C-alpha cells in the first residue's frame, strides 16, 4: 500500500496480475519500467504481451503462473522504487526561454498572416471597384452619357477606393497633385480618331496585351479597328472599337 515502507512480494504479484503495470505504478507513484524492475528483483512472473487487450476483448488468456518459493527477497521498499525511478532532467532556463520565444514568434507570425489576408481581401475589393470605374470610363469614351450628379458621385467613389485600398499602409508614395478623374481624361481624347495602344487600354478597359492579342489573332482588322503608322507603329481607332463592340460591320 502507498503508506507502507515495504511492498510484499505476494501483494505485488497479485497486483500485476489484477491490473496493468502502469496502474500499479500510479498506485506507488512510479512508472511502469520501475514496477517491471521490482518484479524482476522479486522473481515475480509478468503477464505476457497483449494480455490486457486480449482480456478486454474477451479472448482466452493464460492463467497466472504460481509464484515460485525460490526468491532471494520477500519484499522491496518504496525507497528502492523511488531510487530506481529515472530522474527527470531539469530543463535549463535558456531552453525554457527559447521555447517561450518560439511560441511568441509563431503567435506573432499568425497575427501578421491574418493581417496580410485582411489587407489582400481589402485590396481585391478596391481593385474590383477600380475595374468598375474603368468600365464606366470606357462607356463614356464610347459615347455614353453620364447621369445627373455623376461627377460628384465619381469623386466620392474614388475616395472610397483610396480609403479601402491598404497599399498605402505598406508603401508610402510621395505627395502628388490631385489627380484628375480618369473619366474626364477619357472625355478629352474622344475627339481623337486614333490613339496609342496604352491610351486605348485606359479608354476601353482592355489591357495592352489583350489589345495586341486581338490584332495578332485577326479579331481586329487593319483599316477598321486599328491602323499601322508608316514607321510600323499601331494606332487604335476609337470609332472602329465602338463599331466592333456594337457588332456593326
């Protein structure tokens, strides 16, 4: 028993065949290997491997062999058990400090990752809003008419996009003069019959790559949607683009 100094050989024999050794170890405040060592010291036969799992499943298990009378000892002290118990190494303070720092670093990295995901989502929303405004610019450039109060709404929309986009939190840009709304720029060039690919991209909402692909694949015809300059450059016909959008030959 836990309060006794000596553990009787017959009592320990009865316990290791009545419950798993890990439970016996808990009773005496030691680990399973220590109980096994004590049984070897006292000449106590042990249950075979998988004995307790087979017993739990209702399988046939061997009976406990009789305890031999030939044993150099009839008991073992609890002091001996505790002495044989492997001592737990005290962790150095530096190891504990490193573990705390590692946990803190992992936590900080998780917070940074969470902030990054939120910023990326905000940027994605801002980009969608920019594309929507670019589509409005394209319609105005193609001859569309803005409804009443559009200019004031557009100014507010660009401010919403600026407030939503988190890019300025990570990369500071130099102070620039107030930018003229892009729809106003588009209206200024609608009188031009031919424009460069980059300006056509701003006016139509198509990327320069998409414009060049349409030319290469023959979807845009030379002399209708685009023209070549004497030096080999490419100019886009705004009116040709409008007719192409509307499906007019």
